[in-house]
């Protein structure tokens, strides 16, 4: 998977289907391209594995026109020009990474690549790359920004904007980054929307103005619905050894998301996930899937998420006995992003009046034993 092709008209104007996968995740997409082209009739576009784990593999199918529509909207709203220099520090198997290249292609800006896995906890490699490239723009997750703030790293002089997305955005983190000179532009988006839906170029981390190409509404349950020119074509999952395609638009062009949000005029404020998933270091992790794994392993316990400054959330295993042994058994073979960071031994797992694990009490145990 090369990134240089993403700067050429031959890529963006070609009738080809580009499947981009994280080489370190071991995702099996055998036959997916043939399925989309042969059975669904989709022969051109970009296919990305949705970040995180949902129990089954999920792939998002985006048209190249949708990716470019998103890119042009971001460029126009942010005043991005062909004179900008992007640091290409996000992987192009992620919508944030491919979005960088799409924006640069759309306005003729330059992208200076940086290996996506070269990040260091002190941000040193990133800061050096910015300085060497004289980059004016970059994209970071809250985890990245936390690392920079923690070591007191000041923003390079050349940098005029940093798109921040991919996880819960703590207003205090943004304030501390601003104090160090970081020009943070908070965003909200997802793979299914070809990147950003709302962005605050004024730096407000809570109320984010919608990009002009998007309409948003919240239903009576608070679920966010979106309609716009950069929606994905659909998603593909695997069931019983077969690929299953689901078009994205359900009714009148609207797509239901898995998020709850508040809409105020043309502004959006993210509230929470609705599907039992949380973000850890910018990637979605399914708590139901992890707790299904617990049951399969015969471990009496529950995995919960506790807010944590650096990664957004920390996964904690609360179990009844043999804590360290159970943690090692649970983590074995899991990708690092899905591994629990701590274990709490509860003795007897708190339960509700009808015998189900008491999530609130279990989360309280996990929070009460941090540090």
C-alpha cells in the first residue's frame, strides 16, 4: 500500500477499487473486492476497515468523489491553500490519513510523509519532522496531543493548524495545548463520512460548526443522523462465512450513526457512543465484544472503560479471583488496543437485583482503584 499514488490524478480519477488495511491488524478481506465488484456492482472507490473492534470485521466503502467532497469542504472552510505543507503522519489505511492526501490533491498542497508508527511518547519524532518539513498543517488524536502537552512541548513556529479528532476531546487538554502555542482545530467525524462532519477553526472543543456539505439532526433518543455529499456508499460485514452489504442511506438520504449528539442550529456537540463502543487512543473498541470474550474464556468478571487523560479511555478488567492470572489470560493474543491496562479483584462481582452484573458498581470499583 503506497501513499505516493494518492497525490496523482491517476488515482483519484481512476475507476479502481482500493482496499486499504492496517498491516499490523491481520484483517482477512479475502474475496471482498470480488464481492463488491461482482455482486454489488461497486468497481471504484476506497474501502477502509472501520477503526476498532465490533466483534466482526466491518468495512466502509467510500466513493472517491465523496472523499474529495469532504476534502474540498475542509479546505474551503479552513482557508487551506496550495501553499500549505502537510505532515503526513497518519496512516492511509485510516480515514484521517487518506483525508490529508485528498485535501492536498484537491488544492495542490504538498504532503511530507512521516512513518505512521514512528510516534514517540515525548513527541520528538513528530516535532523533528514538522521542523524539517516546515509543515503548516498536521492531524493528531487526543492521545498524541496529550503526549505533547505532558512534556511541555511548544508548537513549532511553522504550524498554523492542527486538526484534532479520533476520540473524546477534553476542553482542558485543548486549553493546555493552546497555552503551549498549539493551534488546535477540534473535529468530529467518522470513517463513514470520509472524515470530518464538523470542525471548529476557532478552537472550541465542545460546539463544532457543521461543514456546509452536511445536515445533522438528533432523534428523540438523541441518536445523531447525518445527510450529505460525503457519506459512504455502504458497509460490509461478514456473517456465516459470507459477505453482507448494507447501504448507508436509510431514509431520504439520511444515515443513522452510533453516536448521541446535541444539535444547536448549525453546531454539533458530541455526547456519547450508543453501541457499547468506546475510543481508546482514537480507535473504537467494542466492550460487548470484549465481554463476550470473557464469557468464552470462563472468566467471572467484566471489562469496563474508565476515562483516562492520555488515551481517552482505559480498559479495566474487574474480576472475582486470581486477578493477574486472569488479566494475562484475557490479554493473550489480543491486539494492544483491545488489551486491558489494569485489573481489579472484586472478590464477588457486584450484581443487580435480578442477578446481572451491576455495571455502575463495577465501574465504580474500577475508578476507585486507579493509579
